[in-house]
C-alpha cells in the first residue's frame, strides 16, 4: 500500500518573534498541514548576531497550542545536548503534545562557530557521525521501557529510567546527504530519511543510495519514509513566481536557494502540483516546506487551498 503524501511547513524562527511563530503554528494546523518544523541552530545562520528562537523550547510551546500536527526539527546535532537528557526532553514534549506527535530529527551538524561558541565539542565529521549513531541507540534505549545502560565514546548511561516514556516511541528522522556512513546510520536506525534542499536535484540518486544501504543491513527500504526539505515559491501566476524566484535565490543563498528554478517547486498552483508529483515519482512522499515570503501564512494558504486537495 503506497504511503500517503504529507506536507510539513517550517515555523517562523529566525528574526521572528514568538508571537509570529505562535500565530503561524495555529494557522498552519488549521490549513491542514501535517507537520510543523524548526531548524536546530543556536545562531541565526550565517551570523551569530542574527536572532533565532531555540528549537525545542519553541516546539514545546507549539505542542501546547496545537492538537494534531507532528512536530520536528531539521535537524538536531547529537553533540548539542546529552542524548539521554534530550530523550527525556522529547518524551516530555510528546506528553505535552498528547502523544505520537514528536519527531526526533537528527543530523551530524556542520556550523562550527555555534558549536564552539556555546562550548560544545565539534570534532571531525567522522566523529560527529559516530556520535550520531550512538545518540540514535541512546534514544531507543531510553524509550524502551527498561533501565537503560550504555557505554560509548560519546555517551554513557547508567540504569537511566525515562518516565513518563513516549507511547508510541518517537520516530527518528535522519537528515543528510552522505551516501555511505550517514545513510548507513539511517538504514539501521531511522524511520524517516530527509534529503537536504541543497541536494533536491539528486533525489532519485539519493533514494537509490539509501535503498542500497538498507539492503546491506538487511532492512526493507520501504520501512523508511523519504522526505524532502524544500523551498516552495507559489503565486497566482507564473510571471509573479518567476519574479519571486530570483528574490528567493538571493535570500536563501546556496542552502535553501540552490537550483530552485531547475529542481525546485515553484509557479502557479498547477505548476506546483506538477513539481510535487515529480518528487513523488523520484521516491519522496513527505515534504518539509519553507514557503517564500515575509508572512509565510499567505503562500501557505494558497498551497493549502489549491495544492493539498490534489493529494488527498
């Protein structure tokens, strides 16, 4: 049975107030989106002076004012927090949300300045990936129902009891493009793998790589949901979209703005539906959307009214 197509949307977080984030969260849920997302950065990338709301504090508050949407991060590095303490935080937020709504979005981390500025270890990429693997194990142990002990290089637990536990256990999302080590971690531990926006044009190739890693560890790749982080530019007309496209590429730069015209989802609603379908054909069923606009509720409303019904 094919997976349902799901649409998530990012919340206002960088250079935005809690009032803006709160209003957007309530409206996005009312519009029918399936999930709400934040990035887990301590600095407003790319500069330390850019204000940003802390990810899981924001999501804890959003959990209390929403009822249905899932809540997750793209993505939380394992060395920002003690993994067992984070497991406890996630379990608490899941109980605030009502159970079954939190997604533990995880990745290796990359922005060295914020790690070191806040006194967090920033070892080599190889070591950060090893810490990611350990963190996945720690989360599962903490949510497993028994006293959890673990002895690793990065994390150590001694008969940890995580109560109240999340029920059901919180799904783990692994985000990143590394086709060998990172996707190997996803194949072993993830419920969801997320393709970064910078690799949107490589989605078909990346999905194939993930399937190979699953085969290597003896896991059915169909067990892993594939999601795509993406900027969506949606307007009433193609001419308006083309004008907005250039602005979006400048605003988002090489991270969220790379390859928007060639590989992104943009245009009037019918063009956006075609763009979504291209991604589905490439193997993706979940979309984590950054809408372009100062008030992202406006394009989100257009998307909800004209695009989401085509996939329900």
